[in-house]
């Protein structure tokens, strides 16, 4: 008789292991207000449920493979590069200089042509 009672108690305990659904219904309004708290009439109000209890309910829901819609949206990751800006800029400048040096002969010819045209124009205007 005692072993039968122990089995029924154990069975009831295993079936009622995670009462997260009742907790979720109870704290749904409070969880929807935010993670840390919220502003109300210009004053900051902390949540009515502690962070420890909130985390425990969240863990139980996720262990039951259900959705947890109360987490805040994740921010975009930082795109800032590591290292010194000077080193990065110097490498970019060297690459740009190498590219410009390839164009240098044509640039010199264009410059000489412009100077020659200006010289001719000045001589014509003097006459």
C-alpha cells in the first residue's frame, strides 16, 4: 500500500515538474513591460518580478522547447575594426599611391599639354 502511494506521488511530481505555463500566465503583463523595468509617468519603475525569477521562468520555457517572446531585440554588431587607425590608413595610402603612379606618365603628358596651350593662348593675347 505504501509503495503504491509513493509511486502515485512520484508520478504526480514528474508530471507537474515544470509549472511554467501557470507562471507565464501570471507574469505575462509584467514580462511584456521589459527586461529591467519601464518608464511610467516620468519615473522609472522596476519590474514586479525579480531577474532571478524571470530567468528561471525563461529557462523552463526554453527547456520545454517553447518560444520566449519577451527578450529585447538584439542590437547590430559593432563594425569597428581592431588595431590602430594609422596603420590602416597608411596601407590604403600606399595602395592609392601605387595606383596613381601607374597613371603618372599620362598625367604628366596632360599637364605639359595644358601648360603649352596656356602659353600659346597668352602669346596670342599679347599680339
